[in-house]
C-alpha cells in the first residue's frame, strides 16, 4: 500500500485536506438545494447556479478558491432565488 501511495505522490497526486472535503460536501448540498428550489419555482438562473455549485469542486484544486467560489455562487443563488 505504501508503494502505491509513494508512486501517486511522485506523480503529483495528493489527498485533499479535510477542509476541502468539508467545503465540497457543504457547497454540493447547497447546490442541490438551489437546483431543486429553482426547478420547483421555475427559475432557470437559480437552477444553473445550483448545478454550478454541485460541479465546480471537481475542477478547483485549491481550498481557498473552493471557498471563495462557493461563497460567491451561494450568494448569487440567494440573490436570484425569487427573481
């Protein structure tokens, strides 16, 4: 097992920090809620923001960027919830 981990680390793969995992789960749940809210209220903008909240952690590698983008997208979803 250690040899496999060393090989992955040599290739540049690392495990995400616990803060990153918590943020990804948190913003994923917020995104799921925003998506369903937008779907029920027929708000396309809120639905797309919810989808973005669920998917963006897959392409953002830094923890600080995960939280910055997540807060911005969550704020936008809140702002557009009834517009």
